[in-house]
């Protein structure tokens, strides 16, 4: 396996993993936040942040590094503008995570159950879910055309 093939495969695996995770979070996990009330809700929010980070950070780092390398030097068959679009999707996802979802999680951990905060978390996560879906599709396409 060449370095290019390895990069494309790692990118596709990381993007697919994050796509699957974000759909699970969007449809199952985030809505369940609304069912946790009282003091338990703060502990639940804290545990969610700690445990989720251990799962998503490695995939997000692999996705970020591989998309940057591929954008810098697109493999044959992958137009530069599509490689750059893939990197831009990662940047948009990371910005949404840092500027929208993480502050909402912090608010839940600090204040506990708040229906409005949970609703904002679910609503604001739809764009991120769609971006990760596009990202995974693009990574799979790159793997297919460049392999």
C-alpha cells in the first residue's frame, strides 16, 4: 500500500466513523439529554464530555491531518478544488464544534437540565451532521477515484 493509499484510507475511515457517530448522537444521544433532570443532569453532561472526547478526538485528528495533507498534495484523480473543499468541511465542522456545541455542553454541565439548551444543542447539531455526511461521502469518493 502506498502512502497516498494509506492517507486516503485513513481519511475515509475517520470520516465514516465520525459520520456514523454524529448520526447516532443526533438521533439518539442528544435527544436523551432532555430526559435527564435535576442534579444527575450535570454529572451526565460532564461524563458525556469526558467519554465522548476519548472516542471522537482520535478520529477528528486523523481526519484533520489527512484532509490537510490531501489538500496540500491531491492524489491523481482528485481535483485540487475538491480536496480543498474536503478540508473546508473539516474546518467548518471543527468551528461548529468549538463555537456552538462545546459551549452548549459546558452550559449543561454548569447549569444542569435546561430544555432550551438541550433543544438548542439538537437544533444546532443538524448542520454539523449534514457536513459530516458530506465529508464522509467526499472521502469515500476520493478513495474510490484515486485507488
